C-alpha cells in the first residue's frame, strides 16, 4: 500500500503519462490529413463534427453550460482548425505545426488586452526566440511546391486563431474542460460547414471508407487525447503540461516523414527549434511544486 506522502508523486507521474499520451496522439494529425484525398476545410469540418459527437456523451447534462459569450470561442476554434488543416495540405506538416506554435507570441498581447494580464520577463524572452523561428520559416522554409506561400500564411493565421482559443479557454476555465472541447468541436464544425456552403454551395460527402477514416481521425486524434490531457491536468500544472505537450510538434513532422516521405526544409527545422525554445521558455515551471489544476492549453 502506498504511503500518504508518496501519493502526490505517483499522481504527478501518472499525470505526465496522460499528457504525453495525448501529445503523441495529437501528433498523428498530419499523417491522417495527408492520407485523405480531401481539402483542408472538408477534413476540418468532419474531424470536428465527429470529435464533438464522440466527446459529448462523456459530459453530464448538468455540465453542458452555454453562455452567449462562449459562442465566439466556438467560431474561433472552427476558423483555427480550418486554417491549420488547410496549411497542412498546402505546405509541409512541419511548417504548419511549427507556425501554429506562434500562438505563444499572440497569447501574450491578447491576454494583456482581454484579460488584463501583463507579460513577465519569461514571456518576453519566449516571444523573442519564437519570433526568430517565425522569420526563418516565413523567409526560407520552402521546398518548391505550388502555393506554399499561401500554406505558410495559413499556418501563421492558425497560430492567431489558436491564441484566441487559448485565451478563450482561460476565460471559461470554470467550465468542464471536456464539455468545452465538445462544444468547440461542434460549434467549429457548424462554422466550417457555413464557410464551405458560402464559398462552394455544398458540403462534399466523401465515400463511406473515407468517412470511416474521418471518424477514426476525430476520435483518435482529437477526442481521446483531449480526455487524456484533461485527466493529466488534474495532477500536474499548466507549465509542465505545456512543456510535455511539445512532444506533439516534435513528433508530427517525424510521423509524416516516415509515413508520407515528406522532409522539411533545413530552415524549417532551425526555425522550429527556436519556436519550441520560445514556447519552452514561456511555460517552464517556476517551481517544482506546481501541481495545481489549470485550464487546458491545447486545442488543435
């Protein structure tokens, strides 16, 4: 039987395992997206729809709280996922995932503006490191494919959307995190569906085999890891969870390279390292005792 004083350490160890498992599953997004013969918006629509439906039964009816101010968060989530998966389809997966990490840059001014939270020194250093990485990717992270500049622009825009989602999650940190994810995915799918209808007039209906893969995509790459991540956040603090979550942008380009054969450009690797250093600087725990229960940091 465990001694009482050992329990917090055991809980923290288990919490780290949950977060690492979530990050590993999140990192499969590029492989799934590249395997589908669909455009990024359509993939994002179905992934969000199925992920939201899978998560919904895990939330008791009493916790399904909808406030008027939460609706823009759902729209922002939909825009962020559409931009990110469109970026994955038009540039390398490495460029897309690293540029989404620019959310670290944007969350700081957004938090200062919306939540009145002033950035500390570590946040400023993190912005400086991440900005260097962004410049490297934007100026030199190309491998010669058509419309790659558009893909890089979409990746940057997804980072802005991701920052908006993170700030919104913090603003609604009193709500059930799994409910927030389910709501965001379902509201995001509505947003993406309207976007597709307005731009194309109809939402494509893929073959049954593709729909089955999209169900797996939404379940394995979104629903299950979000539950694991929320469970891990019971036992470890937000800074540590943010650092462990860096496993995702490290693994994502590796999976795509191994499965699809897509190799990122050298400037992308260098820029990605600086971006990850910036994120690590931002979220490095200031104390080994940070075992609080914070709000989720990740949305994809």
